[in-house]
């Protein structure tokens, strides 16, 4: 029986540089002789990408918070069954730009729907596809606003400072929870230093799929 692959997720508030970090890390993994599967949330599948268009469309401010949560979970359920589980069963490294923890932070805390309620829905959507590692790229909200100023913002990025403060606080609490799945990356650092932080964490796992990093 083939050994299960690795699911590594990246989380963080807006402007935290996680997408740049993912691209750099993927190149390092490829250089070690393995081709990671790169996914994103919401999205990552044809159905999920259609849902993503609705969720992030800035001209849909009337979208209710409950609807937003259920659409996020629906996209996630499709991603897990169509992409994540098949890749893990094939022994691949799966890297996902946001995952279930994003709904805990954004909808549970940011939208104030309740983190425990979101966790129940996540359990239904994710099943056994639990991340082996989650890298939390933590960046203070004020710095995130500075970094994203001047660019076209999506519906979530356009939310007020109080919303983004709640999101950040939720991520911060995950990093301080003591759960070994969560490892904090200092997103105030340079992109090069963030990559070195991430590589140090991955090397510490001493997993066969990560040799050569």
C-alpha cells in the first residue's frame, strides 16, 4: 500500500506574503526532485473556482455571512474529494493556499459566526483530509493594510479594520494554542527570510517526501 502523502496548508491575514512564500517553496521542492500539487481556497476545482468568483466579487456586498460560510465549505468539500484526497492517496505533497482554518478565522471570528460552529462544518467538509502542517504567516493588520493599499481589493479585503483585527486575532490564537500542527512564520520578515523559516520547519519534520530541501 502506498504511503499517504503530505498536506501542508498556508494561512495568514491579507498582505502576509503567503502566496509568494508558496511559490518559492514549491520551486525548492521541485528542485529536490518532487512535484508538489498546488491548490487554493476558495477554488482549486472547476466548481470551486465558480464559487470563488461569487465569494470575492466586490460588487456583491449583500452576500449574507451565513451564505458566505456555506459557500466556502461547499468549495472545500469539492476540493477535498476531487483534488486533495486523490493526491494524498497517490503519495504526493499537497500545498494549499488557505484551507479549513481560513473559515475559522474569516467566517468564525471575522464574521462573528462562531469558531466552534465553523469547526463542525469543517469536519463535515474535510473528513480525514487533516493538514499535517499549517504554516501561519502572521502579520499585524495595520501592516497588511499598508501593503495592500493601491491594489484592486476583493470583497473580503474591502472589509473594515475591525473585521481584519478579528481575523488576525483568531490566527494568532491558533499559533499560541500549543497544537503542533501550527507553526508561525514571521511575515514582517523579508520574503527570503520567510522562505528560510518555512524550510527550517519542513526539515524538522524529517519526512521522506521532504528530503533534499
